[in-house]
C-alpha cells in the first residue's frame, strides 16, 4: 500500500527555551494541524514565561547552510518566518528564499516578545522592509508592529487598521493580516488586506494572561493551511479557529509563573 506524502512546512525563526513561542510553538502547531515541520534556527533565546534574559544570534552563513540542507532534500510547501534580529540574518534568509524559489511565504515581523523584550534591532527594520516584505505572500503584524514598520502611531480602530494594511501593501507585501489582539473591546478583529479588498475576522476575547506564543502560533497555522493546499482566506480562517481554541484552552495548562503558553494540543489531549 502506498501512502500520500505528508505536506511539509518549514519555520525560520528563533528558539524559545521555554517551549511556548518561536520554533517550538511553530513545530507544535504544524504537528497539531497534520503538517510535517522542518526548522531553520536564526537565534537562540534564554527565555521563560517571565521574559527573555539573553539572545545568541546564529551566524548568517549557518542560517544559509540550514536553508540549503532543508530545501535541497524536502519538498517544502510553505514557509513561515519569525524572529530575525539582525540585518545580516535577514539578508541570509532573503537570499535563501531567492536561491530556492521558496513560496508561499508567511512573514511574522516579530519585534517585541509578550514580556516586552525587544527582539528586533532598530537597524534591522529597514532591511526587513526592503528585502523580505516584497517576498512575502502574507505578513502578519500586530498593531504595534504595523505601526513600527510604517513609523506611524498605533491604530486605534478598524479604519486606521485598514489604512495601515494598505500602506504595508504599498511596501510590496502581497497581503497583510493586521491583527487586533492588542486592541480593546469584547471582540478581537483581524483584517486581511489584499489588493482585491478587505476581509474581516472577528473573534471573542478570552480573559487569560496565558498568551505566550500567540503570534507565532497564528502565523504557523496559516502556513500549515497553505502547505495543505488551502487558499489564503481559507488558511487564515482555519488558523483563526485554531488559535481561538488554543487561547480558550490555555488555562488548562499550568506552565510557568508569568505569561504561560497557549494550548497547542487542546483538540488532541482532551480536557484536563
């Protein structure tokens, strides 16, 4: 009996030693959604639910070597990009994407950890905009990240979110998901902004502090959907359902003393 090949996605991101965000969150998400996950590590962090205490950047030539090893052998169907702290790392990733004609690409412009620790050097923002935004099929900034990329004030309503999404499109991204999780009100609204129009994704807010890794998880869930052949809007919708369930179940876990992780396996482990 022959079996169908499993869809493969790769995450290019930093490692979270506490397992809640970064590479670890991405691989958990891929697994939960039935996708085989490969990984290219761009940085090591000494991190837990209380914060980030140290960052060790991976040399650009070793990032390139990891990319070549993965893409030479594996049939990668989608790429998720997370933490890239320095311009040299961004250039290495951009060159690797070009070298291997890698697509689709979901770019999560990780700038600040949930604990408040800065993860992207100021000098790297311009490099990210110049080299990676034009290669991204989707970017997934939260409200502070969208504002930082544009040098604008943080959006306070959906009208401002739409404007900033359109401005990010003008920088070269093919589509933008402006995430409203940092906003206020009973609903958290994300806007998918494309050249064809706007799609609104509302979700109820959940009263929990255990939101470590939400951005990583959502972007990797979208990449998983794309790897399985879903269209962009379908992939975003299914990823939103998944992250909603993972946040709603986060308090089932008892991990750490700070901002604990979301529950990546809420639908597999059952109630606890």
